[in-house]
């Protein structure tokens, strides 16, 4: 026997953690040309959280006032040459000192 009437479907979305139980982390790779950087190499960062970055010119090179950081790959937001935030995945940034 079939009842005639309106049927209501309810979908419930459940967020499932990544394997390992924790939230997703992104890989930030930091490169330097004619300078040392902090951090250096590849580091794990939390999405949406600002990470401090700095560069120190090698001997014989002069650090410009700003504009030394660039995004090599991925998507990263660099703010005031002092922090970087990854919101959408892994990224590589580079500091270039003339």
C-alpha cells in the first residue's frame, strides 16, 4: 500500500578529519636569493594562519626596504613583507635581494 503525500529528504553533511585525525596542514617552501630566510626550506603551516617570514642579506648585498618577497607557485598572501598566509594549499615563496 502506498501513501500519497509529500516526501521530505534530509541530507546531513558531516565533516570528516583527514587521516591522522587532525586538520589539514599546508607545506610552505621558502627560498632565498642572495639572502638567508626564516623559515628556510619546507615547513608545515596551518591554513589561514599568518606565518612570520624574514630575510637577511648575504655579505656584499644590501637589503632593500620592501618588495623582496614573491610567490613562485601556489597561492599565498604576503603582508608587509613580514607574514605569509596559505588559504588554498601548498605554496612556494622567494625572497630576492639584489
